[in-house]
């Protein structure tokens, strides 16, 4: 495969069994994979192969498979040969094929040359190192040692325009991802430019480079890897519906290369097979999540596919020339973050078969909450996946190692979420009151744990390099459920811990205060105030009051709200807290006094908040679900509040995890 081969032409000629001028054929009993001299691949299903037959043996030797044999100098047609048209099957010739990549990225500015924007060799190598540290452990698309050699050989040629087109597309995707993973301060320190300015330039370079590499016609796996990297960086920039179309296009390109078929049945080398599995599973995850965010819930990867999971090994265990598969490791590896996400896909798929209302495979959180599955079956399944992840991964994790720390916290948060989804009030007719009290209390504890884990993942210096990933998502359902439970809290409940975490959420998510056009944000603010007012009510009954009102509560009270008797004049200026810089928001906790209890006579009258009935919030979870589904996340101003789910090759729902 592209990056699987340090010299694709040499390997193709060395490995071919059925010699042809355009490359060689790998075939299973009923299907064919045509491999070009440049390493590109084209898959044919049995029905298509029967129609094409031996005509492929007569292909023009100069055409290659997809025109990728000349990635360096020109872009030729997407063709398997000129004029081959057996039984009505149209395979275009160079003269009748038009490159349509501009449909997705726009017409190329003839004066724009990505080569002139390539970073100097020292900066290019540094950005590549940032990518290895911050991004690669969370996506594992390729074999880092092999890519390292390719880039170091190609980077010196970049500014002179001699870098191959497929490598150019990959390199700019890597640079873009590296910049996105950095903070604004670190970007300026490393590159001397602002993060916004540099990411915009590299994004444009990516788009042009992908078009120059004939993205829509390619069978080059390097180009597809570059495209997948690019899409992963665009999740919160492109419109969700556009992302759904683009990820579907990537899936179709992968299927054309045969990535959906496990390489073991196509007589590829062990290294090629492993790289294809890595790319396919990451692509399936991307397409499933974007299909949910886009609102369609239909994935291009829903069709039958058989690619096995990537192996639980480190890159050091793999080599392009290896003849046998390495033995899978027990315990923590560089692949474990991705593998846990993929294994969760298998877990959710299990619920599809338990659910009596099966229908189309969706493998989402919704299945866990299905009323068609008994609580006993759910509890057994959750126990099974918990024990599996603990035995296979968690017990080997060393929290001093950033990736291990990330995996440990994320998996524990995920397991808490499984309980929350299973025993969510919406799953019980009549609401939360139909559950035993201990279940309700445990639900509250798990919601609180999820918020604690989320705050930890966003702020821990141990995983600073991974904050770009955590800052993209938010656990909306857990946060709403926690606040709702606090509205009905009992005097004996220890709620100080919960309010400490809620304050951290508001500090790290300024959108909760500044976003004025979202019904969801407005409802959450109202629910927060209602819970706070109830807290003050309980304290007054106990003869106590707080010595001060937290700053975020004061700011919430100043925001005009629909349905409140405290509506004030609309200000053209957002509250100071919400308009502060991110750095100021993060340091706010250093300036807030410790919360102390005082007697009523010492308390400030400022704690006399709005009466609870004055605040209107959704009456049930169906209304909350409507609010969650109505938000156009791309139109919000960032802040990591995207409604996204971690959950595997399944859908996304509105639980806000990304694992």
C-alpha cells in the first residue's frame, strides 16, 4: 500500500504473481484486487469481475490503474484502460474523464502554489514531531517510522516543487493537524505566526494539494490518508451536512481500493494488511459520527464489510518487509486508544442483536437505552465490557505516561456513561421516580463522575498535547442530568463537590454564558440557576448561607431570560466573564475565594436569588432531546461545546463523548 511501501514500484514488481504491464493481481476465490506498479489498488466485486474478465490483461501499459503512476508530474485519467467496455461496463479513457475535485473545494486559484507555502525544513520536521506527539496516538492511521523516512526524504524537495503530489497532500495535512493540536501561544512560539493565520494557510494548501493529486479519482492510499487527516481537522469548521457528504466520499474511495475487504483474503503482505485495517476502521468511525451529526443517521459504511480490527501492537513491532504478522501484545500499546474505541463499536453492535426492534444497524448509545432490552441483559453486557477493558488495557496503564493517563480516565468516564444511558430517566415510564432510590443516587454519582472526568481531561497538564481533542466535545446529557438532580437534592446529599465541578464547567466553557441564540444554552442556564436557588433554599432552612455568590452565578443572573420575572434591559455587551480571554478564564479559579458557610445574620442579601418557580426549564427529557437536536453546532462560537459522541463505529447521539 502507499505508505506501506518504501519503494512501491519495486515492491509491486517483486511481489507480483500474475505479471502484467500495469502491475499484478491479488485475488480471493470470488473477487479481485488489481495492484498497479505505483502501489495503487482497485477492488472488483465478483459480479464486476465476471463482466470485465480478461480484458484487464489488455490494458494500456502507460495508463496505470488510476493514472497514479505519474503523481510526480501530472494527473492522468481515472482509467483501467482506454475503451474497455465489456457488456456495457463503462471504464473511462483519459480523453473523456474530467477532474471534478473542485466541486468540493472550489475552483483552484491558478496563482496559488502550495510549494511556495511549504514550511522550511526545520519547521517542517518540528511540526511532524508535534503531530507524532499530539495527534498520532489518537488516530494511528499509518506506520510512523515509514512515514518519517518518506517525509525526511521528501521535505528538502518541497520548496523546489519536486515533492510527489501524494506526499505533498499528506505533508500539508500533517502540518495542519499539528497546528490545530497546539495552543495559540505554542503555535506562535514554534512558528512565529498566529494559529488562525497558519491553520487557514495550511488548510488551503491541503485543499489544493488534494485536488492536484486527483482526489476523486485516486486509488493511492497515501492520498486517502491525507484526505482522512484533512477531514478530521475540519469536523468543527465544515457544515455538518457537508462533512457527511465528504466522509461518505472517502468511504467510497476506500471501497474502490478494497479496504472494506480484509487484506488477508487478498494475498497482500502482512504490513499492507495492517495499514489498510488501520485506515479503514478510522474512516468508518469518522463516517458513522458525521452521519449522526449531519442528521441523516445513514453511513456509507453501513454496507457489508469484513476488515478485521488492527492488531494491538506498537509501530516498532511492524516492518514493511515482514513476512509474518507480529504476535499481538497483552496490555498497553500505541494502538490501545483507537482499539478501545473500535471495540466499543463491537459492544454497541451486540445491543443491536439484543434489541427486538432491530432494523438497520446503528450501533449507537440509543441501543443501550432501548426499552426492548431487559435491564438484566444490559447489566450483564456492561459487566462484560468493563471486565474486558480492565483486563486487556486498564490494568497495564501507567498514569505517568500521557496516553495511558488519557485512556484510563476516558474509559472510566465511558463506563460511567454506560450506566447513565442504561438508567437514564427517559427510559422509565413515569420518570425517575419509578426507579429504586439507590438507583437514582447511583445515577447522580455517575453523572458527577462523568463531569469530573471531563474537567480533568480538559485541564490536566499531563495530557496537554491531547487537549485539542478534549476541547472539541462536551457531555451535555450528564451535565443536564446532574443539574436536574441538584434541583431535587436532599439535605443529606453532599453537593459541594458537584458545584465545584459545575463551576469548572462554566469556567472552561464560556459559551454557556455568552451564547444568546441557542435555546439549549438558555435552558441550561435556567436549570443552573434553579438548582442554585434550591441550594440556597436548603441552606436557609438549615440556618446557613454562603459567604459569597460564585461569579458565574452572578453573571447568569444578569442575563435576560425568556419567561423570567427578572428580565432586564438587553445589553449590547456580553458579561465580562464570557468575553474574557481563554487564559483569563482558566486562571479565574485562582482569584475566587473559598466557599464558607456563615450564619444568616452575616450573609449578604445578594444570595437571595430568583424564586424557583420563576425559572422555566424543560419539563421532561423529550423537550431536552428536542433542544439538543435543534442546535446548529457549526454556528456556535466554539468553546468545545460540540454535541458529539465517542462511541466507536457507531453513531453519536447527544452524550458528547469521543473516547
